[in-house]
């Protein structure tokens, strides 16, 4: 394959990754608390060829000297848009929306036998039975929501449950209402350091020289700002994603066409007598 073919095929592979990312954003347009991703590209290594053997030939030239032959483009990194989504009222007692952009819920996630605390903006909570007498507050994937003393466990058999504006778990039993736990909502001072870990969760990166105590700050109930019976919607802009989709598809088509055009030109060269 010629240099043109290598450049185009490499770029097409990277453009496919961007198409996958756009599709992922669009698929989560209605996912509570989802944060959209954006792909940033960078040029691969290029070869500098000095084709000017006489300085006089460069007089009046506006572009840099020489020829730069590249190797295509690559997906440099993925940025996450952490801007808060709109708050939508659901009327469901276990739905909670964070009203402060820097505050996050904590989720206990177990993978490979290890348990770590991760962070999410999704406040769609559920009650999962642990045994005949206890239920646990979880997210839609069954992962425990962290309270003041770890996972939030409640005695079963209550008549009603709701979450107050300060994150307290308020339970009604036999006509009596009492506070039985508190959501351990934290403030992330620099959310840009968080990395996506799947299931709409984020985590602190390993081996990044980050002191968690400087990033994650525990909050007093008086500092917590939530709205019960509501959810933070996804911040995906569908109109923008559709535009990005069309532009990326066009770039993919142009690179594919460059391969076919190069093949046609090579065929003509081979037919020369």
C-alpha cells in the first residue's frame, strides 16, 4: 500500500472511534446525569523533507520551507463536558437532583474483588432487598449509594420514604416520620481530574500524584443542595451531535475516496507502456 493509503486508512480508523463516541453520546441523551464526551485529534509523526537547494528559490514564499509528509491523524484524548444538565421534575420520591455543580453523589463499586468509592451526578436511586428485614439504597445497576456510615441500609416495612433538600433519608413508619440516614454527598474541587469509569460513574485516576483529600471534600448537611423528586438530565446537545456526526462521516468518506482514487492512479501507472 502507498503512503496515501496508509495515511487514509490510519485516519479512517481514528474517525471510526469518533463516530463511536458520538453514537455513545446520542444513545445516552436521556440518561440522567450523563456527561457528554468530545474527541480531540492530533497529527501523527511527519517527515520533514528539505527540497530547497537554493535560497533564492524561497523568495516570496509564505509557507514554511520544505515538505512535511504526515502519517495521518490520531484520536489524542477525550474531553468530558462536566457542565450540569437541566433539572427535570419526576415526582418520584427516590429521585434526587444536585443543585450545586461541584457536588457529587458517592457510589460503592466492587470490581475484581476490590471495592472503591466512585462519583456520579445521577440521582436515580432504588431500594434493593438485602434479606427479609433490610433494604439497601442503590443506583440502577444495584451499586450501593454511600451514606454517612457506608452503604445505606434501612429496616424494611416502612410506609413511605423520601429524601429531603439536605440529603437526609426520611422514612415513615406507622404514621411516624424520622431521619434514618444521610447521603454522603461530597464536593469535587477540581472535577477535571476525574476519569470516566463506566456505568455513568467517575473516579480519581491511579498513579497521577493526586492527593484525594485536596480534591474530595466532605460536606455538612447544611451545605448540601438537592431537589427531591427531580433528576439532572443529560447535557448532550443532540443538534450539535448530529452536526458532528455529519462532519465526521464526510471526513470518513473523503479518506475512503482518497484510497480508491490512489488505487485508480496506480492502475493507470501500471498500464503505461
